[in-house]
C-alpha cells in the first residue's frame, strides 16, 4: 500500500493507460477532465448549500480574502483568486452594490481601486461559514481524512508548480 492508501494493483492500470501512447485515452482518465468535473461538482454543492445567500464561490473567495487582509486593491485580489481583473472587478462591483464591499480610488493612483469589507460583508461571512464548510466537506466526503489531506497536498503542489501562469503566490505560503 502506498502513502495515499492505494494498493499497487489499483494504480498500475492507471499508469499503464497513461504511458501507452497511441492507445485510446479515455476521458475519465484525463486529469483536465477530472479537474473540471470536480470543479463542477463542488460549485453544485456550494450552490445547493449557499444558494440562499446569492453568493458565488468567486465572490465568497473575494470576501474571504478581504476579511484576511482588511484592505486590498483590485489587481492584488484578481491575482490572488487567479482570475483576470475584468472578471474580478465585475464580482467586486456586484458585492459593492449589495453593500458587502466598499471600493475607493487610491490616493496615490486614481486608476487603482482599494476594497474592504463592510460590516454587512463581515456579517455575511459569519453566517456563511458553517454552510461553506459543509459544501467543502461534501465535495471530499468520498475520501478518508488521510486521502483528503493527500488530495489537498497534491493540488497545492500542482498549483505551486504552475504559479507563474497567474498570480496568487501568497495563497500557497
């Protein structure tokens, strides 16, 4: 048994299929497909549990980052959630319209918008905490605690190896 609890016979067919060039590469064996499916599953579970709050996973990430940092500019937030500034700015504008975020122009660079959570934003995060954790737990419930820790470790390792593709270095520290 390896460190992830897999018996060598469980892994061997996967490795063999991956290494055989020219053989059909079935969709359920492709990492990109599996990552996308896992993301879809998690977003669905997040929506089921958090739908009443009318907050997307991206918006929740932005609110969480602002709670950790007190204040941040939109570019830093975009890099931290590994999305483009336009998408991030749109999400922040929607959060501002609902009274969860305040945005103001920087005193040193009028093009830069600084953001911070409002009291309503802090209160929303507090109300969401338990159900967001339920969504994350539900995403991983098919795995043992050791497998969950291993999966998180491996995802962090992959994202760290590709960090240069988009900002967000501070998330992995």
